[in-house]
C-alpha cells in the first residue's frame, strides 16, 4: 500500500479545522475519504521510530529520550481528546510484539517508515512482510487502528525573538504520523509537523498539534 506523507514544514498555518485552542497550529495533514471514526473503538500506539542520524555539527541529540517523551505526550493528548477510544500504549504494544515473536515484522515496519525519508520522496510503501505483520499484531492487540510515527531530531541555529533577532542553537524536530485502519489495511490520515526550540516545549506543541487535528486535513485518496 502506498501512503502519501506530507513534506516537512516548520511553519504551519494556524488551525482552520475547529481546534479548540486557536494557539495550537495545525500540522500539514491529509485525510482519506474512507476514514470513519465510528469504526475505531480501540487504537494501538507504536513507539516512534527515529528516521535519521540524530547528530549535527552543533551536537548530538539523545534520540531515545526524545522518542519516548514524544510518544508518551502524544498518547496522553490523544486519550484526552479521543476519550471514547481504548488505548493500547506503546509499552503494551512492545510487550505484545515480544510475546507473539513478531520482532522481525516490527523491524520491517521501521524500515518501511524510514524509507519514506529516502528516494521515495515522502511515500511509505508497506512491503508484503510488513502487511502480514500488521495483520498479526492487529489480532494480538485486538485493535481497530494504529498510530504509526517517525521523527527526525537535530540541533541547528535558529532565529529567536520577534523584536530583536537573535540566533540560538536549538532542537529542531519533525514528527510524521499515520492513522492506519487495521482491518481495512488502509491509511486514513497522515500528518507532518515540525517545531524548534526548547525540548519540553516542542514535545508539548507537536503532541497537541497532532492530537487536536487527528482526522482533519485536506481530503486525499490514499
């Protein structure tokens, strides 16, 4: 299955999709016309995959810490804003993967996600082996949909301040997220959001942006 993923944009347009807080900027997102929230009762959240080298000329970044902080914040925000769903969090998902001996399939999913940052120009291709893994983990977890994501994280110089321009080396992160309908074997929503600044702030802003706008975006056949 080919899933279109958006290109990275640090500056996102203000939310236009009815977000409760206008200060939360919407991600660049696309939604399938087949998406149906009424068919989701339980959702599984995969850990976020690191998508590239986590170092830059300005210093290394602790990617494991960021990835876990990011998926934890995202899970919490989704649970708050989609309270009707039962959540199988990323720790439970990893336990199920280990118990069902699906580690190879999990690595295949990570490889497919990481390929989207390479020569396929933002597309995610799920291989036959990964599609089988998705079917197997769906049965093991008993979920209707998954959140699958990846991220990049570097340290770069950025202009800070509105009155007096100052350049400061800060964390720069992008998170890409897919809402994947398990039984339909289809991506119902894809999004990309980037932020820069202090680590705690960008984790919070990205999680709120994605959770607030989950299922909202430009209609696209995926």
